[in-house]
């Protein structure tokens, strides 16, 4: 297992701008970027924040290799600039929520501070990692929400977007999946690996009964029989029952059967009845085939006795939304706030070094509004709708917690949480603090953000300065 | 740059089945799998076959590391099986079209022959690679088709599905893109890297004019100015013109300006007029912002004077289809044909070791039907619709070429074509042989497959054997 990206995992323009910064010395200027997203995927009410530990890992080890430097030399970059890049280390400071937290549009998720060159060069890496892992963790959380206590296993590797599979399996577990078929990701991240059996196994032996016997002999503790190669109810399930009873005689237990085609609700009910009649109440039923949150919800509403769902394509590619639209914007440089203007007011950025205060109800659940203020301001006494200034809200007396915490200082990760189990538990805990109206699939309630007087004044002044 | 997957880049069940094969000696049984897909993505009329060179590369170098073996030991695999895996090498033989060819549903694309264990273990790797790269190459080909001779550049890295970006950029170029912003992929695959400038660059200097000057000084031969940070027509374009004229005095030429928001057609026309009036006819106009094949087509239909399109999310994630549904099915084992039965006749597999004959019109263009026969049969004299046996077609007198050629023999790649330029040219050449009715976006003509009498007889006999 050997998987290491380098400094060239970026857009060419980052390196081009870096050369310009280096040329006039502004590469050393202090600068702050915010990572945030604008649009919720899946018409969902929230996003599960994932990918942070990978980002910190990659930033700590980020280097330009000699091979990279030679390559960039041939691309026309200046020799002095490349010599500097040869010794490049990311020494920036990052504030972020804990990985697994629940996040919402418009509020900063990462605040990245450092020299202009270093914070610019890592933009693409940060976006690529957080956008994708947060997308998949969110998709997984939607499926978990309707799956009750069923086992959810990621079966997506074969349909994943190439090597995207590696971090997608990680994110799926953070969002609520129990396991993955992807051995590489399981090994890399300490995920639970699970698997069943393919049609080819049955086809090889030709005889389904013999194939089940062979598999049970090879995997006595971990056998799942695929029962739809020829005919699920007339061949697959009866043969599975026969071999399960043989296993019982050896003191073994068949773990599960798997349905992979046909009407899963009907077949699961019939198969369950057949298994139970044979005294195999402990044999579980797994189902797969084009599952997503809507199919899983429907199967559970029909009381289909399915214990394990194997979800592939729709999970691993975040179907139907292939990307979270996260962006990374300069909000301060050389100690001065910066803004990006746009004809679309929604796209005007919020300047300044900011903190996000998550307001809390008295029972500890999320209030429904995140309050943004300048870091120097502390918790604001009242907040203003960023786009409709007549809408304000008092914050005094409302509990809150700061969302952005120090996770990297001068290039070194702080208070790292690499255990996927801990991140997954945190996601589950934070999701439980989000009221149900934000979690429904159909027109979920909109979680709001408000900005402090300090941010508003800063933004209005910069807007005036850049007005045409 | 260091990017190496290992034998664990697979589904757990492949390794589990492998242990069962190993236990009874069937791991050495000769077997043949077909890779093929069933459903065209994007309602398109064809797929561009991509990913082959990467597959061959990975198969040649595929190993289980000591770390992998230790990990698998902890997962409960047997020690003797793992000792065998420690020395695992893929020694199989593969037939495939040349990478870049145009392929269609139902016909085999890869024929993979070897021992049961080796061809089973690599299933996931083959599916993961070919499904994704073919999806993206196809998306790219759609965009190229409507982009005329405009430059197309992949800007997708930040919104890509994690490390999927690496091979996606490769596939985009095969499908017809000219370049990528992804430096890592460009370095790895020898793609052309291109880039412009971000809003943060303008924001850092605060003054747009100064920012353009700084960039021109740093990149005198390769400057593209982003003109929409404050106001495109009132600030961005006039400032770009001013700096372009200054560059002329130094004997330099501004390469392009980039539009990234607003009405791209309107802004391009106004910007073009302003540039031309200033004698800057040579300065090109680049455009980006949520482009896809439909927006590019619309912009060209409006005669928007855009020379360079930067396409991001919709290209790199294959929006709206996140995956090609390619599968890998056992068609022969131990010298005997194998079948997978299904209640859905479309999902019954075609058994046997097969060849695909691409029928050709007299002018050399594609006939509209691929003829499948058993490898031993040669070109069939007539073919039969696989699902409606009363529909037959004479092939006698029709020119044809065998599509599946030897690309790997006993684990060694043969006649390798690694040059992306060659693969890209081949794709373009093969697409030019596909009649236009198969290339339109709206209800494209259906490219058909027919099967030989030999395949039909074999399938019918196996179906009868497994009937219930």
C-alpha cells in the first residue's frame, strides 16, 4: 500500500500565481482563506463534514519531489522560484469543526492562515478532499437515517470514480456505514471489511449446492451465500438451507444469504419464512442491487426482513450530485480584509478573520442558526441576515459554542482524531442534536446563518470601495 | 509523485472466493471473463473506451505487500493461502479493442483469460478503472463534438471525486480535451497543463490593474487575466487592455482574458469588441462557470466569441451519470461455457470465448451492428438478435474487422500504446467513422449487436440446463 500525493496535486494556476507572489515578495504576506460551500447536495438539510484528518495528513507531508521540480522546470517556471519550492513545507494554521460535525451553507468551515504562497498552493488539495468526502458522508448519513439498525455495507468500489473509492469508503463509514467491501480502504483507514460471494463462484462450480458447500468449508465463520444465480426461491434459498443445516451439524452457523435481483421485498419475506421454517432464524438476509436512501426507506416501510444492505453506485458516487460546491476564498491579506464582489449578492464573500458560533437550544440541540462574527468580536449580541439587513436576531442569553477550533498550528496537526470510530460516533452524536425538521428528505427546514455588525460593516465598506 | 495500488485494491469477496478456490485446487482452473456494459451513459449513442493502458500497467505491477499479507492474516485468511498470495503475479491474457475505440452495450470489451484465481482477483480493479475512465472520455467526447475547434481545458480537480481526478483528467484528454489544470495528472500522463489566474490573486493586490501587471511580469508568455473580480466590462476588460498594450511595448503578447460569471455570451461579445477596438485581435477569450455540453453548444449557437472553454464539475464527475455500469462475467471455466441466468432476459450472459466483429460500410464507416461469434467460429455468415430470435441479418459480403486484439499475454502487455496523443487521435479517428445519427444528443440511433448461431445454441442449451 503506497499512496502519496505531492505538491503537484494542484491546479497549474496556483503555481503560476505563486511565481508572481514570489517575484515581488508577497509570497510571505500573511493571508487567510475561508473554505465554505453554498449549496446543499441532494436537497438535503445539512452536510456531514468529512476529510479533515486526510487534509491534515497531506498538508504535513506535502513536498515537491525532485521529479516534480524537474517537471515544473520544463513547464517554464523560474529556477529561483523552483529552488524555493524544493524546500516548501506547509506551515500554516487551521481552524475547523471536529471532523464529523454537521455544517451548513455560507458559514466558514475551514479558516486557513499562513503566508500567501502556502495557503494559495494548498487550495486545490483542500477543496478536492473536503468537497468529496463531505458529499459522501452526507449521502451515507441519509441512508443511515432510514436504515434503522440494519447493517449498511459499502459495495461501491467497482463503480466508484477511479481512485476516489479510497476516501469514499472512509467517508461512507463516517456518515454511518458499518463496513466496506474495499479492502484497500479498510486496510488504510482501519475500516471493517466485509464481503459475500459473486455469481462467478456459483458459475464456476456449475452446481449451486456444491458451490455453497465449498464456500462454507473455506469460510466457516463468515459465509454469505448469493442465492439468485439461477432461481432465488426454487434453487438458491433451498440449497442455502440445506448447506446451513449441514453446517449446524459441524457446529457452524451460516451468517447470511444475499438477494441481488428481483423484487427484494417479496423475495426477502419469502426467504425469511423458508429460513425460519427450517429453524434458521439466526441466518440473516442481505440485499443489494441499485439501492439508495429511497429504496432502503421503501423496503423498510414494507417491513422487508432485510438485515444487511449492500449499497454501491448511488453511495460511492453521491448520485445524483457528483460534487459539493465548496469554495476557498481570500478573506484577509496583509492584515486587511478582502472581498470578492459579484453581481449576484449571494456570491459576495464575507471578509475578515471569522468565528462561527453555533447557537444551542436549552436542551442542547442546535438552535437553527449559526452566528458569524469577527474573531476579535467574540459572541455577537445580535446578528443580521447577510442578504436582507432588515432581518435581525438577538443572541443575548442564547447558549453557543465556537465551531472553529485549532486543528493545525504552524503546519503541525493539533488534537488529531484519526480514529474513524471516534469520528463516526461524533457525527452520529452531532446529527442527533439536529432537530428532525432539518433531516427530512422533502423540503427540509433551512438552517440559517447570521452575521455580526462587525462583518456587515466591513463588507459594506469594501463593497462601497469596489462599487461601479 | 508516488502512486501505487496493491493487491488489496479489490472487494473482500474476491479474496474470500480465492481462498475457497485455493482450498480445492480450482484456483488453477482455466477461466475466461468478459467485461462489458449494459446501459449507455448520458442517453448517448456510444462510449469511448478508456483506461486500458492503466489497467495493463496495474496488472503488470500488481503485488500483495508484506503489510497487505499481515493485514489479511488478521482478517482471518488462512496462512497457506496468504503465502501463495505473497508470490501472486497476474499472468493472464487479455484481448481488447485499442484504447480510444468506440464501444457499445452488450458486446464484450475485454476478454480476460487465465487461472480462476488470478482473473477473479482482478475483477474489481478492471471494473473500477474502465468504468470510470470510459465514462469521462465519453463525456469529454460529447463536449468536444459541440465545441468545434475551440480549446477545451479540464478545470475539474477541485470538484472531482477525490483521487478520481487523476485518471479523470487523462480520460478527458482521450475523449477530446486539449489540456488540464491538474498538474499531477499532467506530470504522470504527459498531458498538457494549462492555467489562468484566481480571484484571490486580484484580491491580494486589491488593485486589479496592479494585479494584472504583476502577473504579466511573472508570466510574460503565458498570461490569462481573470476579468470578473469586481466588474467585467467596466473594470476587468479595460484593465486587461491597458496591461496588454503595456505588454506590447515590451514585445510581449497577452494570451487571453477569462470570463467566469454572468452571461458568458453577452460578455464575450462585448469583451471581444473592446479588445478588437484596441487592436488586440490576438487576445483570446476563455470562459468557465458550470459549463457542460449543452451550455457549450448554446454558446456556440449564439456565436459567442469564446476561444477556450474551461470545464470543471460536469466533466470531471460525468454529471449527471456518476458511473458506467460495466460488469465482469464468467463465460468459460475448465474449457466449458458458463452462464448467469436471470429472470430478466437482458441480464442473461452470453457464454463462451467470443470475438466481436465490427461490420463496416463500403466507405469504411461503421455499419451500425457489431457481430459476436465464438472465437473458434470466425466471422459469422449471419447473426441473430440476442433477445428476439426471429430477427436475423446476413453478414456475408459485409466487410468487418475483429475488435478484440491481444493486448496482454501471460501477464505481459503487448503492443502497448501509452502515448495519450496517439490514444486521443485514435478516439477521434474512430468517432469520425461513426455515422452522425449515433452521435446526436437527442434520441441517438441504437447501435446493435447480433450473435452467431454458435453463441445462440450454447446459450439456449445452458438456459435449458438451468431452467426451473
